[in-house]
């Protein structure tokens, strides 16, 4: 297993989804590819395979676990742990980015105000979500996370 190649492949797989969210938020292709379950299923499968390999086939560092800082640190001492962790981040960051995109469209927020938040979510995860919430607040949409067919103002 070439861990570097797998890492690069996983990174490359998410880039088209982020480009669609940032550059073509209203396209049908964006809706089909990014807002469907496609990415979570594909990346979730990679995550699951790595996790199973770690838990049941010893593809992990000695002392790995989630019950202590030392155990969690040991998880990332093996390339499989890095792949698992990184895939976890990529899946959830993209999930949050897709939600931001849908939420912004429901609320009629200008994409020029939302795009920097999407970029920040892609690169910095929670910081992008925080930035998006600040955009919503500044535009009078509050921070409610309730999703309705037509978002309340």
C-alpha cells in the first residue's frame, strides 16, 4: 500500500466537489454530485476500510486508542491512522460546506459573501462555518440551524 498515493488520491477526490460548491453553486451537476450522498458514501467507505483494517487486522501503531491523549496520538503514528483521520475531516468539512451552500441558497444570501466561507471551510473547517454564521448574522438571518423550506428571516 502506497500511503502517499492514497493520501493524494483522497485529497484529489474532494477538490471537484469544492470547486462546484464555490464556482457553480446553482448547477444541476452540483446538486447531483455534491448535495447527494455520493461523497459521504465514497469517502465513508475509504474511512470504514481503514478503520476495519486498524481495529481487526493490526494496521495501526502500537498503543492506539481513543481513551487517552497518548492513545489518540498513537493513532496518528501510523499512516493508516493519518488516512482515517484525514478522511474523517474531509467528509465532515465537505458535508458542512454542502450544508452552507444549501442554507445560503434557501436564505437568498449573495454567493460572493458565501464563497469565502466555503473556501475557509475547505481549508480550516470550523473557522469557515463560524465565518458563514457571521455572514448570516450580518445579513439579518441569525444563527438558527433549523432548516425549513423557506428559511425564516
